[in-house]
């Protein structure tokens, strides 16, 4: 961070904000229009899409002759704000975008450290998530708070030693996340599918046998029929980020877990409870749906993930898409055709509701944990803001300390050191 803060900034004149960024193709050498300074972040943000749009247009010049290439020349998009000032190659614009991304990540790292350094012994909370993994089960309230303080110190140590490209892998090997996707997110921010998938894989491995499916199953199509019989499954849990890229579908012995991105990073999940009556050869599926805001506006999108999209509805032809229900029906038809499949009506879970400005992803992981561990009391528990803080801490500790760590390769470490030295030399 010290090196990044010292880097010189040019084009910080106010009048430049009102000028139009122009881009064109030009025959250049690799070092042309690259500079040992940066420009303000707002100009970088404006310049990057201009370069991207120019590259995507169809007026790119044709391929160069081999004789031209041998001279070290190449076609490159060149951007400028004022023709009297510097020009910037598309390559340097991309580097500037990366520069500010790393700088922002560094600031988030310091903010996360400050969050971790709060006095956890003063935070009262009664949560169950990852109690076994964090060694905080069946101990006194004072001991739990002391344990939380010790966990925070252990995570701080990991923050100090980890590089952005350090990776953490679940003990089962089914989940992986880099430190880059931990810093600036798990402590204070919204969660994407990476930490949620990681935690669900850890929960599932602790519960028993499970099947992990791609997070893009809803968008790209469900997988082939699993080999396990539905009679051997109790629950199917489908957690999803609503109106966004669906996250990962997993079957965890007695359930499938599929995080659902509902809308604007809002998460929910679907749980299908399977009960097989061997005497009557009847398989009953009871579906629960949950999203932490407890808002009816999200029902239609969640139910679409379960029901799928019909090719024709109301006389209108649409792109057909199989829902999670279709996967269950297909699975049943192929492996248990002799039994009767009964689908109950969807039941919406009305608790727990997330506190104001809390993180829905945290709530989803906690509720999945409650269902997988069959903790009926916690399924009805009213979560507080202190609870959310402690849940974040336990998720962080589980990801960074209850896992296998993969450090950067020697070649990546050497490249990082070389880049740092080049930056220092330019300063």
C-alpha cells in the first residue's frame, strides 16, 4: 500500500472531467503510450469502457503483414482526453484499472483489520453456526466470548500472512476461495457465491455424504441424473441469489444446497424435504422457500427456479428452462419409476428475518446450517445484529483456519517481487 500511495498522479485538472474521451486504432510498439504515473480513478473508470467499446466495434483494421510484425509493431486501441496531452494505450488503461482495484482491496484490508480488532468479549450472542468446527459448542457464555476473541486473533494472523492469491480449500476438497474474495467482503460487505459455496460445502461434509453441482445449473441447465436413489435423500436445499447468476447446487446426504441470488445480491434458498414410504412405495416432496427479508416480492422469482419456465404460457412462447422440480421428477422417473411421486404445495418460511442493513448471505448460510443439522429451535430464532457479527467471524475463521491453505507458487511469488521492484524503480 505504501508504494501505491506514493505513485504520482497526472491529469487531475478539473476541466478534464467535462471532455470526451476519444479512442482509435493505431500502429504502435509495446512501450508506446505507457507511462510511469497513474491518472485519477474517475478518469480511469471512464476510459476503460471507451477502450472496451472500441475493441468490440467492427471497424478494427485487418491483420498486419508479417514484415510489419517483425518490426515489433502491433495494432492497439489508443485513448486520449486532450490531444495536447498524453495518450494511453489500451494495455495501460487495463493496468490502471487493476492498479485501483488492488488499491481498493488494500484499503478494505485495513478496514477489515479494524473490524476484527473489536473487543469480542463484550459482544453477547447465542448462535449455533459452526459451533462444532470452532470448538464453541456446549461451553459457558463467558467461554464462548473468550473463544470468539481467540478466533479473531487467529484470523488477524491469517490476514497478516496471506497474499491476495492465497487460496483456502475445504477439508473435503469441494470448495475453494482466494483471499482476494475474502478481504472487503466477509467482515463487513455483501457476500457473493464464493464464501457461501465454501461454507455450504463445509456444512455438508460435516453432515455426511453429498453431491456438489455447478453454481450455474439454473442458467445453463441441471446436470445428468445422479446415481443415488431419491429414497436415500431426505432434503433438497436450493439456495439462490435471486435475479442473478445462480450459485451452487449441492446435495448433502439428506438435502441439495443451491444458493440463490434473487436480486441485487439478495440471497434465498429452496429446501425440498423428501420422505419415502417403503411400504406404500410413495415418495413425498415438501418444498420450503426462504429469503431473509421475508418479502412477498421475491416469491415469483424463487418459485420460478423450482418450477422452471414453460415453453408456452398464456399463448406466449418463451425459452423453456427446467427448474429444480424438473430435476427431481427426472431423477425419480429414471431411478424409481415403480414408486409414486407426490409434490406438496410450496411453504414459505417466515423466520428468521434479517436485521436492518444485515447481510442476507450470512442469514442463508446460518439457516442452511440449521436445517442440515436439524436444529429446529434455531430455525425459528430471531437473529440480532450482534448475532450477524458473530456469524461473520465464525464463517471467517472456518474459511481461513478450518481449511487447507494453498500459498502462492514460487514463480508467482518471484513475479510479485519483480513487479514491486519495478514500481520502486519507477518512483
